[in-house]
C-alpha cells in the first residue's frame, strides 16, 4: 500500500540517476507546467537536461544554467508515477535546487524568506495570516508584499494549540499550517487513533519537519529541522502524520541524511516508523466503526500521497466503509491542484489556472463535499470561494465515529 522509505543509507550517484531517463516523453502530458506552457524546458524531460548542467556541469559552464524552469517546477512528481524507467525526479530536483544560488526574482526571494522564517513558526504564521486577511479585505494594490499576502489562505487563522496527551505509543505530528488554519485536524487524528484501540500522544516540543525548506532547496535548514524532528519523535513506537507533504518528506529522511554518519541510521529508523494517517488508518480499517452518511463525496488525491509515496486507493477504501456514502471518481484524479507548497505564492496566476482545472475535474459528477489529506491542498482549493465545502479526511472520518 505504501512504497518503502526512500534510499536509506545510500550516497547518491547523480550521474547514474540522471541516466535513468530514456527521454521517452511519457511524462509530458502529466506535467502541470508543460500542460500550461507547452514548453519542452518546462517538462520533466527538459528539466532533467538542466539538472544535468547543475549536478554534473562541464568545465567553465557552472554559471551558464537557465534556472527558470527549475524554479517553476511544482514538484508534484506526477512524472514519477508514469515513468517506465523509475526516474527519481523529486530527489534530483531537490538536490539541484540546493546547489543553486538565491533566486534573483524579488517575489521568489520574499517567498523563500517566508518559508524560512515564518511558515515553520506557528505564531509568526498566524500574524502573517491576519495581515493577509487585511490585505484581502482592503484590496491593497501593486506592492509585491501586499500581493503576496493576498495569496494567504482565506480561512480565519486561530491561535495554534498543540493539545493532547504527552505520553503514549503513537506520536502525532501537528504540523505548522494545520494548527493555525485547520485546528480540527489534530483532535480528529487523535480521536481516530483511539478509535482503533491505539494510544496517541502529541510530543510537546515538536517543530517543523523541514519539508518546505527542502522543497525550495534550502538543504541545510531542512537537515537542521530534520535533526530536531528525529530527537523529538525518535522515542515513539510509531509516527502518524496527517499531512501528505510532511509524511512524504519524513519518509525520505534516509536520503536526506545518507551522508551524515551521526544521523543516517537514526533517520532511516524514524522514516521506517513514520506513516501518513491515510495509510496508517487503512491498515487498521477493520477496527473502525463509522456512522452512515448519505452524501456524495469526492477525494482529491494529494500529489505527495499519490506520486511521492505511491499510495493509491487507501483513502477511497476508508470512505467505502461509511455506509450510504457515494464516493465519486473524478476523470483525472491525478491532476495537481496547484498549491504545491509555496509554489502558489510564487506563481499565483499559473496556480489559479491549475486550481480551476482541478476543481472542474472534481466537480464533474456533482459532489456535495470535497475531501483531501493535505493542508496545502485543502486551503488552496477552499480559497477559490466555491459553494462546495473542502474538508480534511481526518475531520470527516472522526465526525462519523462516536466519542472514544
């Protein structure tokens, strides 16, 4: 059901990984940026050519790299799901980004600063979220930072609280964004874990797992956050993560720390014990007693669950246990919604086009509720302001069980 944690303890041979691509082009139609632009350089195949120039440059050509297509990649990894050669595109992309200098484009520099100094810190994020609401309400024009604030989630931010037991067997990652914008996800996750007879707890001093830092190429910051995560979660028997982006990142700790003699083994062990909530629950689905629901629902598959972790059908299997519910299938279920971490803040116009296409696909059969399993997807889809509610799968399932 879940691909094993990736590349544990193996130092990468970048040339060999790059040569895995056979240039067949099967990935092109599944790449969101290629579908939007039609530009070969904006496709996985084109980007791999650029990544070769970054990871294995010819003498004297180190400063001649065209970085634009690398910056504009969403990192959805849909190409990995259709690649017949098994190219580790996500791994190559993050390594390539880590070797590039700071971006020159102003908006990208601002977003990178936000990903470093705001998003991993819940209280700072809450403050920025309130500034974002003011910008959205006042329609402040022109200024770059004001436009950036307008891309913040439209939900009312909350004071972040990590409430829950401090001791147990199953550790739960609260995340950075969820406590601020979707505070119901953490208690819903705890309720679901108790409902299947396990003992959840919330490590008190947990911080950011480092996923966003890794996605933008800030490798050293991602490692620093990863080390803190390992120290905090290492004592747990198992780790449950109700965020597809975070669970995909934690499960890749083996490759992130492959060349770190102190943390390589510990990181691989933590990655082995970590699972996305959807996968963890699906393995214990026979213990769930869910009340019926007569509505029509559709599940939006987060890219970092479907493509990065190769999980397909687990959420739909859980929903099938809800009596009376009609689980609709969207025609192009693997399309990215356009959120992609901070990508939607860097490229809001392109992201909006991706969201419109995704919503059209999700709504084609008339659902009454859209479900997902990643906070970025939930908030970005909800930000379109449509009439159909968007909800995290954990909150939906927890609402269908009695108090435990």
